[in-house]
C-alpha cells in the first residue's frame, strides 16, 4: 500500500542521493497507478495522489523537482526538512 510515509521516504531518498530523479519519477508513475486502482482507504489519499502526479510528471517541462518543490511536498505531509552538511 502506498501511504504518505512511503511517499515521504521516497522523496527523502531522492534528496539524500539514494534514488535518482529518473528512479523517483518512474516510481511515482507506478505508485500513482497503484493508488488509483486500489480499493483500500488510504489516509490523506488526495494529497498523496497530487504529489505522485506531480512527481510522475517530473520529466516534463514545467514540473521541476527542485529542493523547494520537494520540501513543500514534505511539509504537506508534516515533515520539516533540515539541511545537514558533511565533508565529502
């Protein structure tokens, strides 16, 4: 089941360079279909669908997957993002 926690985890994985942008987009497209076809009641389903639809269109002009956009999605799910730097 695709929950907001799953969506948050995937966005954070992308922001932390564990998932490429292409992988995030592909995952979002698949996840959107799963949510749309599911008969299960998912809390906050409308917000999940909105975020997945945007992420899935991330390879189209006009749908940037910028830090600003992704952090707004996380905030929508109640997650505050904090930047922590480390030496390379």
